[in-house]
C-alpha cells in the first residue's frame, strides 16, 4: 500500500494539469530504507509528448545523484496519462527500472476530475496497490 500526504498528491496533480496536454513526470524521494514519500521533485518530460514520457538524461542523473547524496531513494515515480486511464502502458512497464518504487499514474483526461492509481512494477509484472492519502504521516 502507498501511504502518501495529500499535499504531495496535490503537487502531482497540479504538475500533471500544468503540463497537459503533454505527459508530466517526476519523483517523490524519501529516506533510504523507508517507504515514506517526502520530497517532491517535478522533472521535465524530454519527449514533450501527450503519449510518452522520458526523463531528460542529464536531469535524471542530477536528481539521482542528489538523492544518493541525501541518503534518499525514489519512493514514488509518477507520470500522467492525458487521454487514457491511469494504468501503465507497455512502454511504461518496459522502462520501469526501480523495483522498490511505487509507480503512480495520474490521468488528466477529464478536465474536472483526476484519476490517481499506484502500482508496483517488477520484472514486467504490474500489480495495482491501494493508495491511502493522509494529511500527515503518523510518527
């Protein structure tokens, strides 16, 4: 199960809406050894596409180095789907390289209501998981 603060969900949805009609993408980092998303990191979709996302290679390297230096890991890797449901495409599954990450998809196909779903993607196997949105994490 993904437990995530409402402000982080709001940030992902805002990023997805701002980049629409192109897909938005980014990471939410958290402490190494933890499954708690903490630090929102919006990234650039190098493809600038409504149907595909790819992290810019230089930005990707910079973000992962910064996470490593801060003893953080990518707890959530998110992107948006602009015209389809929030379910990983074949391409999304093929590029999923972080087996411990929660892959969150935000669909912005409806201009009024977003759809947010989370998955684990390991060795090409997609498993949907429940999402619990909280105001603050329990201590």
